[in-house]
C-alpha cells in the first residue's frame, strides 16, 4: 500500500478517493494564504484533473490511526521541480509536515534523477519556513518572487528554498528508517 513509510506515517499514491479531503483543505483560509490564491471552485470543477500527469503525488496516512492527514505533490520542472505540501487543517502543527516532507524527499532522490528539489513559501508562512529549515533546505534568493497578496493587496515575497540530494542524505533517519 505504501510506497515508502517510517514508524509513524506512510505515503501512498494520490487517487480521486482523496479529492473530498483535498477540496475541504483548499477551503481553509490558511491553505489559500499558503498558496496566495482564493479558492472558489465547486467540487465538480475541482476534481477535473489528471493525476497521471504528475510523477509523484501522494497522500500521507498516520499508521496508528489509519487517518489520511495530508498530500504532497512534485511539480513538473525537469531540472529542479518544487515539492508542494498540504497538511489537512486539523492535523497541522503535530509534526506531520516535517515527517512527510522528509520521507517524500528520500523517496524522490532514490527514484528520480533530480540532483536538487525546490520549495517555495511566502515570507509569513512561519511553519513552512521552520519545516524546510529543519529538514535542511537552504535559501535560494535568486528564485524569490514578489507577488501581490490576493488577501491584503500588499506585495509579499515568495521565498525559494532548495535541497540537494547530498544534503538530503543528512536528514535525520529517524524520520525515515524503513520502506
Ligand atoms: C506548512 C505546513 C505544511 C506545515 O505542516 P505542519 O504539519 O503543520 O508542520 P509541523 O507540525 O511539521 O511543524 C513545523 C514547524 O512549524 C512549527 N509550527 C507549526 N505550526 C505553527 C504555527 N501555527 N505557528 C508557528 N509555528 C508553527 C512547529 O512547531 C515546527 O517547528 P519546530 O520543529 O521548531 O517545533 C501546514 O501548516 C500546511 O499544510 N499549511 C497550509 C498549506 C501550506 O502553506 N503549504 C505550504 C506552502 S509552501
């Protein structure tokens, strides 16, 4: 069932059975702020996407409770794709983000030819910045992008972070000790 797991969580391929959870996640205001986008699609509009176009798109399951707690997806850039994450609102700030990002990176670097993965987050997204820094991502200021916040109208910076396959080898293995 899991493509990779540790003692606490497992990652399995995203399917349309996950659409309702993901739709609910997008309705959360902090999710929308995390991606600077106002979400106003209907469920029928939302679920019209092709999962197969993405090479890595997974759901995170808590192994103890069997609850699905979030989703990660790798972007389509051929050189340095970005890894995006959505932990479902009720499961945030319990370590799932850090655990699942680390596990996903381990899988990606072992199964795909990328030497570097990127991640972007807005400067006010404290939990995301902490998560990326803790895992070992380093800032890549040349990739920063200034955007207008669709919530406040102010200019906000999306900060780019990157991690190389070498750096990812140093991710504490208690986060991912079996598969
Ligand atoms: C960003 C996100 C993925 C983090 O996942 P998470 O499971 O909540 O994060 P973790 O529990 O692993 O916590 C990571 C760090 O942030 C801290 N943190 C978590 N929530 C926090 C909050 N609301 N305020 C301040 N710090 C917070 C944690 O204490 C931890 O820091 P520590 O290791 O120093 O203790 C999650 O909040 C989320 O899905 N947000 C909405 C979508 C989004 O913003 N995605 C990222 C876009 S780049």
